[in-house]
């Protein structure tokens, strides 16, 4: 009811603190539309009072403090009955008004003030807006340059606190995307020639560097402040074609607004200085009785012709009536509806359930401005199909159109929406761009703008000292590290069982290395080991077949059989070194090697000792050979081996060998190896073998000149020389190699020394047995014995070798000649 409103001293009034004619037209239209609705504020009528702040803080403050001022023009009237102010468009003026209105707690709803500083509710508790905060626009701009990989940008802004604060936030936000400023320059609102020259020098310097990279066009990124500025289209269209920028959300259409804006007639505008000024500037005429006192046009205002009264906005183009870009006007429209819905929520309050003390409600006809703030912050409504709501800071949910300045075939410039930014979307999906419809300044794709090319996977970013963060060098990941992202700041170390691939962008399982039965070297060593064992057993079979022949009997048959068996075992021990190591295999491998070799050398030592003693004790009546009988020979073999067995037992009980995964030698390979556990025990095993070999070599050397047919001393000497050559060479090679090659060297040493013993000792005998059977006779052996007698001053009776004296000489079952006491000697 209108009468109820008049009781308040007049209708509820909004103060529009910006004089833009389009804003005023949209505001009056929205209020008129609300007053005509029956579903919104049916019991209240909204009024308004519009004044111009002249975009100047002193003018706005003077108007604020002069509530009853009746001056027109650049002045404003603020009545104390006005519960809310819509405006100002400027963030700076809005902050000044809010600080001045602080004690009155009058809410201020801005439709264009975007400074993020206004979101501070402790400093500005009565502020709300339908314009998104610059904090969201800054994030959108940072996401935009990051989306296209632009990391090297120049930033230009007007010389003002607002611009400095916004640019500072942009630079801070863009750092996380690797974006940095090639230059940052602030120019004054009024450009002097000196300031202009400085700005141009900066840009020219950048252009020279760009020219060096053969980049022919600049990509401009526009903030919301000028992304839709039609004035720039007209003056710098060629330079700015292809510009991308964010614009506040555009309404496709506000039904009835165009008709409302074009319905102005000369009779409607005489009482408003704003409308009068707009009319006279649009039609370049002078209204009779106009309240307008100044002119922004060319020439003297008084020289203008009087307006005819037949002028119509339908006949001219005017930004005032252009409804193709309803952006700021849409924000004004939502601001008015915000207040209306807040008042409606206040009217719907039920007594006892209200938000104020004791559940009270505010009277929509007699309320305090601070009570309206409560409902403004909780307002949630729909405007032209868009859900409008606000966060705890009084900011709307940010939504921007991404627009592209495109030139059509006829040469005209158009704003084309190519994407949007929606802050309510999940992270990573807030920016949506249709790349295919973008018109670029040069070419058909986005230009590159980087200080340094991106570091590919497999490398990391290395900052250049004293330069911006986007200027860097690419350093390959260190050994054992990978990076699977572009421009990675750090490389990640692979786990112990993985290693980088060649590109160093992926950790792959390390190669497991050990001497396998499936590789060529393993197969060859396996074949040689089995072949050696087979040869040893074959010779054993031959000797067994010819065990009754003089040659076999004359060479200590039992020890020969034992030696051949132990050599076959020694050959087969090499197989224990092939295959993947395990703890039990390692514990068998080294003792088996040490004991088998010790058995072989002990047999040789016993054979050598017996041969030496047999021919050193040929004098009649000598009893030395009783200490080298069969039992003593066997005992000497096992006694010599027992020491090695004790060493191995101590080794196994104290620090046994075990399997180990070695990654120290080659980082990309896991070497499966047997660790000796105790190096001392390992070298004791080798050392004891060396002691036995030295004793055997010494005795064989002393017996080297005994008769060949039944004397093995020469062959044992040669075999020991081969044995020493092999194992002396083995030590430095074993120490200097790693992995499967160490194992192969060990096997080779075993096989080489075993073959040396086998061929040096048994090959000549096999040759006689198989190829020279005539030498395998008692007569031939006794001839050698006669030679021994001559060499040792022991003579036989002259006569035929088949004489009785020779026939008394016979071999015992172990192959050694018995010396018959009855034999005579010339020198006895």
C-alpha cells in the first residue's frame, strides 16, 4: 500500500552512486518491474534517488555528508530514510563511502567494484556486491595463461593502488603455474610524453627480443576492465585483433529493457540533469529550460541549436539503448533484485522465529539498515534463469565469459564468447575453452611465449640465479632418478629394485644378473664341467679295466682311483656355481669347492710322497716303506683333507656364506651373488689349498728324475705348475671382477686346474694303455727299474732280465716294486 510507504517520509529510496546513463536506465527499469509484480513485495513500493559521484572521492563524500543538498550536476542527495545504497562502480569510492558510513551501518551493494580488498568483512561489514571479486578474476587470468603455456608475459597497468594491488595478486597467483613477468609497468592516468616514452622503451625492448625469435604478433590478455571496451575497438582494432579477455557474465536479454530505454521523450528529461545532458550530447542540441549547466561536446554549449522536440532514440545509435552487451546492466539488475528479495524475506519472517533477539522480526515498514544486512547476506534467488547466491564475504559466485576480439570478413570487430570460467566448478574444470573458434593475432594457433622451453620428462628445472622463475635450464635427472612430468622441479629417486629407463621418465625393474644355465657362458661352463667329469670317470673305467697291467699297478692304483673320483667331483662342483644363488646353495658351494680340491691335492701329495720314499729307500734292509703302506696312504689323504673340513665347519658355524642382492657395483643391475660371509675363512680355504700344493710341488720336484715308466713325479710337477699358474692368476682377476663374471672366473679356475691335473697325470698313461700296449709290460717296467739301480748305485746281476733275480722282483698290490733282499749289488 502506497500510503504505508508514505508514512516513512516517502517511498523507500535507493541511492545510485554512479551517473552512467545505462546504469540509471537499468536501475529504474528494475525498480519499475518489481513495483509492478504481485508476487514480490506486494505490500511495498520501491523508490529511488539517483545522483552522480562524478567518479571522484571528494565529490562522493561531499554528497554523502550533504544529505539535504539540492544541488544538481556532480552532486548527490542521500536521504536518511534510504536504507541501502547501490553503487559505487569504483572500488576506491566504494571504500571511501563504506568508511564514512561505518557508524550508520547502511549497507552498500556495488554492481562493479571488484577489488578483492572489499571482501574483508572486518573492515567492510556492510558491503555486498553483484560483481565478482578480483581474486577470482586473477585466478582465471592465471589459469588462462597457464592453459596456453604462456609463461613469459608483460604486465601493464594504470598507476593506482587498485591496479598495483591487482597486479601483485596476479603475479603471486601465476607463480604456481610457472608464469613470470618479463616486465611490469604502471603508467599514469594522464600520460605525459616522458611517461609514454618510458613505456614505449620497455615495450620496444621486449619487441626486439620477440623479433629475434621471429614472433610477428602480440597476444593481448585483457582484464575485465577493458575486455569489452568498445572505444578501444574503434581506435586500435588492428593492433588488438585476437585479444582474449574475461568479461563479467552477460545476460542474453532482459525482457522489456530495450523498450524502456528507448521510451525517453523530451518531455521526460527536463527535470533530470543526467537525462538532459545525455539528450543534448546525443542529438547535439540545447533543451529549453534544461537543468544541464555544462557540456562535454565540441564547441560552445550556448551555440547549439534548440532541440526540436521530435528527436527519438529509435533514429540514432546510442550505447544507452544498446542491449547486445548486457553485462554491467545485468549486475545492476541483480543488485536491485537482491534488495527486493531481502525485503521479501524480511516480510516473510514469523514472530518468535525471527533472527534477532528473542526471535523477533524486523518490520519491513520500520526497520533499521543493519537489519536489512542480515537478509541481504542470506538472499538466494533466481534472476533470468541464473541462481544468484553469495559467500560469507558477500561476494557472488564468480562466473566470467572468455571473449575473443575477432574481425569479420567485412572488417568489423566482434566480441565472440570462446569459453567461460566458473569458480563453482571442481578444481581443474573451472576454465572451459573452445580453442577451435578462437581467432589468433597471427596464424591459426596460439603463439608461444616462454623465457625457457619446457623441460621434458626425464629432466628437472634448474633455476637461473638472479632471473625470474620461468627462466631456467633443463638438467637431466641424476642417475637413479626420474621425472614423469613436464617442468618437474624435482626428480624422484627410484626404489632399490627399480631403475630409470633410457628416457629417465619411468622406473623399471632392475636387471637381475647371475650366471644362468640359460645363457651362453653358463651353458659352455656347464658342458665343460660335465665333460671333465665324464673324462675322469672314463679314465677311471679304463684303469679299472686294465687294473692288472703292470703300468696301472706300478702307479699306486688305489690312490689313482681315488684321485680320479675326486677330480670328477671337482669338475661337478663347478655346477654349484651356476644358477641363481640361494643361502643353502652358497653354504654348499664354497665348502664343496675347498674340500674337493683339498682331496685331489692330498691324493697327489700321498702319491708323490710314496714314490719319493720308495726310491729313496731301495737299499736292502731299509724299513722306511713300512710308514707308507696302504693304510698310511689313505690316512694321509683324509688327514690332509680333515684340516680343510675343520676350516669349513668353523666358517659355516661362525659366518657362513649367504645369498645377497648387490646394487653397489652397477646401479641398473641387481647382482645376485654369494657373499663369503667371512673373508678370512675364504682366504684360509684358498691358503690351505696353496700349502698342500706347495708341499706336493716340492716333493714332486725332488722326485722328478726317477724312471718314467712308473714314476709320476715329472707329471705331478707339471700339473702343479699349471695349478699355481691358474690360481695365482685367479686372485687378481677374482678381486677385480663382479657379478656373474666373478663366478665364471672361479669356475674357470676350478676347471683349468682340474684339467691340468687330469691330463698331466693320466693322459700319458692312457696313451700307453690304449695306443702303446707293448710298453705296458713287466719287462719294460723292469728295464726302468734297472735304470734306477744304475742311477742309485744299486746293481743287478748280469744276465737276462728273465733270470731268476729279475723274477724275484715283483710289484705289490699297490703298484710299488718290492725289493728282494737276496738281490746282490756290486758295491754292497
